[in-house]
C-alpha cells in the first residue's frame, strides 16, 4: 500500500512539474525571460530535491529517488499555482 501511495504522489509531482513548464512556455513570450524562468524553476527544484534526498537517502531502497522526484514536484507547485491563476485571470 505504501508503494502505491508513493507512486501516486510521484506521478502527481511529475505532472505538476510538466504543467508548470508547459504553462510557462505558453504564457511567457519566447525570450531570454522564458529561458531564465525555466532555468530558475529547475535550479530551485533540483536544489530542493537534493536537500530532501540527503535526509531520506538511507530510508529504503529507491526511497532517495522517490524523495527527489516528489521534492522536485513540490518545488514546482507554487509556480504552477501562480501560472494557473494567471491563466484564469486572462480568461
């Protein structure tokens, strides 16, 4: 049961990551600002994932990877929410 819950959370985190980058690509015109946004979000997410993985690396086999992917998704959640609200405002 725990593995299934972990997989569901990881898939949701990856979906949030994809949504944030997809919305950023559609809402910001092609310019250095867009690439800076992608890079900054990815850098913060990978750094947060690395920090969380350091804590959970010895948890279980594969626990570090699950923690990293989930942390990357969690770091993408605030930009995804902001981009979602910005999209709703434009409608």
